[in-house]
């Protein structure tokens, strides 16, 4: 499944590159907001887990679910916009790329933030 998804994502990215034109700086300007969203969602998920005294598995599920926005769902809408707004589709694809890279980072980092044998309220410094 992962190779198929990667191939699909690469195809979508390749289809949008010609539409980028002079808008590279505009598209690059949104990347920090997407990264910030991923960081905020990790801590918001931790706060929710602490509030409800959830175990590690539930906390991780909240973090991953909250951070994944599935931007490709809106891609058909962005593609339907007039040519003058074609950069919108590129922004959606960029968000997807940041999200995928963020999920890869989450797979590594989230278990370190909350080991499987702890509850969210037991983590030192997690207030």
C-alpha cells in the first residue's frame, strides 16, 4: 500500500509542478504554518490525553488523527478553480507533502514523548 500511495503522490506532485510558475515563494511561505500545525497538534493531543487520563495508545491515536487533515480530499476542488488560482492546487499538494513528512517524524517522535508503558498524566513536565 505504501509504494502505491508514494507513486500516487509523486504523480500528483509532478502534475502540479508546471502550474507553479513564479509562485514558488508564495507556496514556500505556507510551509512553516503547516509545520507549526503539526507541532501544535502533538501538544494539543497530549493535553487532551492528560485531561481524559488516556493511555499511550489512545493518546497517540488522538495526536495522529488530529494532525492528519487529508488535504487531497480538497484537491479536486482546488483543481476546478480558474487558471488564475491554479496555485491553490499546488498549495494543497504542498500541504500533503508536509503532512506525509510530518507523519514520518511523528512515527519516530510520538513514542518518545509518551512511552507505551505510561499514561499521559504520568509523563514528567507534561502539564
